[in-house]
C-alpha cells in the first residue's frame, strides 16, 4: 500500500500498529480530513480486503440518536463505503469506512480516498460545523 501512496505523492505517517495516517486537503475549501488505511487485511475466500476510513466522532459518551439516524439514512445514498459505529477502548467512534480489495491500483486508491474524505468531511461539517478531523 505504501508504494501506491508514494506514487500518488501522498505524505503519510505510519502508526505503531502499522496503520497509515494522512491528512487529505478537501478541494475548494480550507478544510481537511484525516484518513487511515489499515495495514492488516481480512480474507474472504480468495478476496483480500483492506479498510480505508475516516473518523468524525470520538467520545466516551454514546452519540445522540439524531446523529446515529443521520449517518444511517446517509448510508442509503452511498455507493462505496458506509458509516459505522464502533465501541473500542471505552470510546465510541463514528467513522466512514470503505472496505475494498487490498490490491487496488493507485488511481482506484485515489478515488477511494477522495470518496471517503468527502463523505466524512461533509458529514462532519453538517453535524458539527467544525473541522476537527
């Protein structure tokens, strides 16, 4: 995966668990979105899957119902990726996650990154107005 990000000229850092983290500038605005690419992949028969995701909410408090309903309704409009609610390390996380084949081409990776970044930033702006992620 790192070789494909290098081809795309993305600047990134690798976290201790191997997850790739980088900040995607959102075009036509001064906003940006933090994205993550899991280094660990999952297998389904012969299909290797990798996750590319962006977090918009992290708290020890469960997200309010209106927020959960908003992202759930938004899922119906998505062609690639979906909103997820995860509870991990005593924290609730709302994230937009695209689960794609692990060997995507650099051009497809760029498209997936753009889709995930735009979805997450759009929802973050709609729910919070801020640009924290």
